[in-house]
């Protein structure tokens, strides 16, 4: 969402962000207004109950924002049990685009008390949406299977800001900071440590490879909550102590390019079946090689014959591809050059924002910002 907001603002539009979670670092250029939506904490309600109560309380806050800010359009990211955006659309008559990155009732099933009810509510919200932005063809098919009109759905894949994620003039800066030689091969993991990202596979691979070779390879892990980082760090403690593995934890957005640039190859051990992770676009944009699972959305981006893809859910296939990279790096790096060209010209947040603004106009918006 922060990248979409930045792209809208770059095009000259004004933004107010309303969100339940407003924590996290903010870049100096993120000087737009942020309003925190009510976020009930009572554990006795359960996750479903908290989401429902938050939705009811959000209506009043959103109405106040609309009366004060007088927006010309509503851009909403889906949330479970959240119908306040749909309600605001009816109240104001404003055009609204609903962005969806995953079917949340299924993604959060293990945390819900009433997953079937959540799924019905999610499907109803999607069927009622006049305009839904989906991140992949795979996700669009999943939505259409819920009896949603396919004509209301358009594809806006994940993207990158190539003005920030660009080739680094000093790619080895972080290596030298860590005391690592320029000629070692650095293998990296970037992102959260959600189960479907398979961070445990990255740790398995690091442990296996370092048992055989402690001279020519190093491993870096960027991201993850403090608890998860500590768990994986403890497992690889011997190699962390030797300076062969480095855990960064969560880093500010401003530092991401320097960490990505110091890696020779970034591994994506797992990905949700309906999405291409943002880190793939960011890795490509800084010109680094990557190895990722051959899910449908990633094939859409890379191509079925891409040398960097491995069989999803197959650790041996991942390991084979990594060893291929170590033994025959040129074809991976050549592919990285081609992928960077595609990503930085086609898959940019500014392109997405321009397409969404045009869609808002089709939906009848007559914004003050448009002359």
C-alpha cells in the first residue's frame, strides 16, 4: 500500500490513509495524513469478533474523513469482515476500487473461529464490488469461481519503484561492513518469515551447504519478527558465531537496496500460489539474480523456460537450482539483466497508479486534481 500511495502522490494526487495498523517506519517523503481506525484488542471476542467490531466502528471514522477531506475516489485493500468501504461508497456515491492480494478467509483459516462465515462474507463483498484489482491471473480465476463477474476484475500485478530500487554504485558496501571478502558468493533471503515463504528451507540449505564449504559462501537473512529471527539464529548459532551467516532482522526501507545489492542471489523458497512476492520485483530491479518456485504467477513474470525456477514444494529442486547457480552463474546473471529490463519498464507502481486513475475516470470520478 505504501508504494501505491507513493505512486498516486507522484502523479499529483492527495491521499489520506485510514488503517488499523499504522505502526512501522515512515520515509521522509511519506508526509501524508494517516488516520488510525479502531482496533479492538479483547481476546474474548476472538479474531472474527474483533474484525466485526472494528468494521462497525470504522464507519463513523471513515464518514468523518470523507466529510472533512472530501475525496474524489476510494481505494481499498480487502480485509476480512470489512464492509465499511462498501458502505462509504453507497453513502457518498464515490467510485471505489477494491484491491485484493489473496482470499483472506482461506489464508487465515487456522486463526478464525468461523472460517465458513468469513468466506461467505468475503465472497459477498467481492460480488458487490463494481471494480476489483487483482494481482495475478491465478487470483482472478479464484475470484471468478466465487461467482464474481469477471468484467469487474482487472489485473494489476505487484510492482517496483525503479527510482529507489536501482543498480547500486557500491554493491559490496555491506559485505565489507560484515568483514566478508568481495569474492565470496552471498546467498540471501529477504522478507517476512511466514510459513508459506518456507524460511526453514533457507536455513536447511544454509546448514547443509556450510557443513561442506565454509570458505566460499555466506548467507544473509533480512526481515522477520524478532521472535522468528531469534529462533532461526539459535539454530544456526555456530555459523553466526563464525561470521558465515548474518541475520539483519527488520531493516528500514531506506536500507533495503544496500542489502539486496550485496547478495549474489536471493532465494525465494516458497510463495503463495496466487501471488508473485514484491521482493522478486525489487530483486530484479536492483539487477540481482534470484531463484524462485515455478508457481503460475511467477511463471507469468519470468516465463516457463526461465533458468531460475524450481519445482514448487520440492526442496531437492531448490537445492539443485542453487548448485546450478554456483557452477554456472552466467546464465542466471544474463537472465537477471533481461528480467530487470522487463520489470523496470512494465511492472512499476507508477504504471499501476496511472492505470487505476484511468479506471477511476471510467467509473465516473471527476477529481479536482484532474484538469
